[in-house]
C-alpha cells in the first residue's frame, strides 16, 4: 500500500503526521521524503544513511559543426531550454526537463545528451523503518525527476508513506500519482481551508481516494469540518493542540514519542484508510459486473 501525506500549505503538520504513521507501523513501514526542496523527515526520524547516489538529469549538448540552425529543437522545447538566435544555439540547462525531444527531432543529429547533477538520493534506516529521501541541489528549480528517483525505491513489500511537498503544483502531483490513498493535513484557519480547497480540486482529478487530518483542531473555527461534510471527504482524525507535542517538536521528537497516547489514533487512521480503499475497490468491482 502506498499512502501519500500532502497539504495545501506549509506548516500544517504534514511531516509530523507522515513520521508518526511510519513510527507506529515500525518495520512494516517505509518512509520516503519526497519534499526534496526542503526535506525534514530526518530531523524527527534521525535515520542512519547507508547509501547515497547522485541523480543526474539529461541536458542537450549541440555539435555546432553539424548544426544548420534550422530551429526545430527550439520549436519542440516547451520550456525554452534550447533556442536558436541568429547564428547561435543557446541552451539553458537549468530549464531542461530531460525529455530528449530536441535530440530526437534534430534532422542533422547535431544534439546529444549530456548530464548534470540534480541532487542526491539517500537511503538507510530510522530504527526499524526503512528511510529514503531526496535532496535537491541548491539553486535547482526542477524537482520532479528527483521525486521520481525517490519513488523508484518504493518497497512493494512494505507500506510506503510518502511525505509530499506542500501546495498543489507539479512536485505534489508527481509525488501522489500512483498512490493508493492521499492524506491531506490541514488546520482550522481561513488560510488552511483556502489552500485545502485548492489541493482537493487538484487531486480530485487523479481519481485517488483521500481523506483529511485536522491538526490543532481546537484553535480555530469549524469551517474545515463543514467543508469535509459538504464534499463527503472522510475526516480521518482530529489532533487538538497539545503543549507537550509542541515542546517535543521543538526538540526534534516525534509526536508519538512526546504523546504516546496518540499511537492508537494513528493505528486507527491506518485501519480507516484500509476500509476506505477496500470499500472503493468493492464499488468498482460491482460497477464492472
């Protein structure tokens, strides 16, 4: 089973939820930190990394002796990573998404693929939990290839928990695609609800079942609960504000370490997710028959 933990905005407690789920599931869990621009699961999980590998991304290299300046390479590149201006071919490696279209369509075969380092992929263990994370190289703006590299390490024999980037942009969609379930973590504030609406609108197109965990549930209003009820979105859990959790978080401690009574709540979240997935599959089978 693959569970993605996402949020419409930063600071809602997404990583707190992802790490807590991994911790309570122990050796049966694999935690993958796909928030490659700002990975921080390691702060709470304290893993020991056993391996690290550089993740390259292909970039075009032009042989000017063969190039006829026809401009077809620039026409096919939707990201303007390669353009022909006058008698020059300019390449912008940081904008290249590595699709290979320019080299494929070059009539003179004047373009071949080089590579540059996008970031690193690290694997190890946090106690019994298998741990994977990607770290984007400073200055890079394109994270999806590194996110895909992290996801390539998903262990099919374990429950994979993916800590997604915040928001509803391409990195989030790249992370949650292919998941069996998505947990949306939010907070009971106008900003939390606003960004939750945007995120729900985005992931609804993926046809992946999802539910909401409401963090700091007792410090705001009840508009998130109303929204979930109106949209028939399962409210998986509510976590009220707890000073012990806040103090533990400031020290880098897991929620379930600071407040062990929440272990049962997260195990119940797992069971609720299983029920929702199985229920959806049953409906699909009935519809097919």
